[in-house]
């Protein structure tokens, strides 16, 4: 019988803990064998037994959370630090590098939000955020959303599933609930937007970590596992995968004798767009005549722009982290259905509709040094073509 290399590695770890003979090495009689302990901040060590899950994590924004790997975060962090001081960078590190917020450029910090960030928790403290909310175990005990019998792993301690993971939202909202800038202006607010729909007990993980067929690695005994790519809009940019983004908002329209009606349905459980407050969604409507020539479009239509606008003391638009107030919030609310109406010329025979998302506004691209970068490009959320 042949064993895969990773399986042999796990067996070697177990044998090493027992001196290679199956007997406890240096342990008093009657005590459990001493285990070799992996580095909890090394996902590659985890992959020996959990390769599928670690491979998925490497595709996620959690793996790109450090400022070296996210040009938008890096640019905002640099600007904020220059304007407001190093303390702001420390606040950012609480969520972006929670395993070593005090030293974000350490090996553990550079991993961003790694396996240990969620699985080595003993507690999540309410009323706090990021690293301040996360109570890490003093020993290498890794726990998940299902119970694991103590002693079931040769590489680390295990235990019962904690409620803050089982409820599928508490550990997520430790970082994704809400944030305010140094002036006290609310910026990120996904947790406050989160809607518990009537008759449903869904958490963040139900949409962003759906269960998929197959075990998470060679030690898995289950027929499925929670997908650890942490689905979000960035997959449309970094993996050319717009499937998840396309589930956010539906788009439909009717074209009457003189008017166009466009209805957008927010199918998420939070605002759209949510998360980083610089995101903006824009609806374009292009009217064409019977010959296919463009004769109208919804230019200069503020209601077609779905975003937050932050301003400085003089009322001029600025980056959220530097703002003194928010002057506009035209985003779609959770589960909202919104209809926009436009007057169009009689010559319009068809209208092409497209809802696009940008990770930052076009005005912020140059300020953040994103010209020519992938992150400056829009991605399509939904589109439709309608006729009279």
C-alpha cells in the first residue's frame, strides 16, 4: 500500500513525538504522548494535512491582506500614515495582520489573515475589533466549525467547535463589522448593514464560505468542506472569476413610449457596494436607434452612481480615512429593490444596461497611484438589453 508524501509526513510527526517506536518519549508513565507542534503561522505546514483548504486560502484576499500584497490598502495606508501618523497604520494592522499587529512586517504579519487568525482562537471579545477582539490560545490548539476529539491530531491540539465559529458570523465580524476613521466618521460598516432575514439564520460564512464537495485534505473524513477562498468581489479581478460578483445585484428594465424604467435588486445581506468605503458601482444605460447608432445615454445622472462620498472640513471630497464627514450614501440597502426612471428620445429602439463595480472611484485612481493597474479597471456585475 502506497501512502502520499503528505500522509507520510503526518505519520513522521506522530512517530517523532513518540521517539519513532510508538512509546512516549520522555513522558511520565500514564500521560499522553507528547506531540510535535507545527508552526501555527505557517500555512505550508498546515498544507501537509489540509492541502485543499490551504490552496483555497492562497487565492483569497485574506492571503493578500498585508500591505505588500494589496496596492489599494498599501496606498491608503501610506497616505493615512503620512497625514495622521503611525498610529493609523497600527489600527489597520489590527485587522490586516492580526497575528502580529504590533509587527506587521514580521513573518506572521506578512501572511495577512492566516489559518491561525481564525482557527487558534479561544475567544472573540464583543465591543472590540481586529486583534483587540481576538483572544488567541496560549497553546497551539486549532479548532473549526465542527468538534474534533482531543488527541485526534499529531501536529497540534484540538477541541470542541467554539460558538463564535459555529454561528458563522461572530469571528468574521471581529474585523468586518464596522470601522471609523480618526475623526470618528464611520467608514466600513458591513456588520451594521447585515440583515437577518425573516425565517433565515444565515451568517457571513453561508455566502462567503459555502460548503463544497470533497474533504479539505488527506486527513478529512467528511464528504464536503467550507470553501476557504472567502468569496468576494476581488475574485473578478485577481482570478477572472465574476460568478460570485454576478450574484450580488439583478438588473431589469422596461422601455415605454417616452420613458425607461430600470430596477436593481440587491440580493446580498448587506449594502451594495459594501466593505472598503471607496468602492463605487455605476449604472450605464445606452440608447440606440433602429439602425444601432447611439442616440442617448444616462450621463450626469447622480442616481446612477451607488457609493459613499466623504468630505473634508471645507466640504471637498477626500479619502474616507482623512474625512470629517460623509456627505452622501446612495448605495443599495440590504435586499433593497430600487427603480430608476429616465426620459429617453422617441428614436431610442433599444437600451443596453450595464452595472459595473470599481474597487475605487475614477477620481481616486491617480491619488492612490493605481494608473494602469488591474485594480483600477471596472468589472461587470449585471447587464441587460431591452427593446420597446
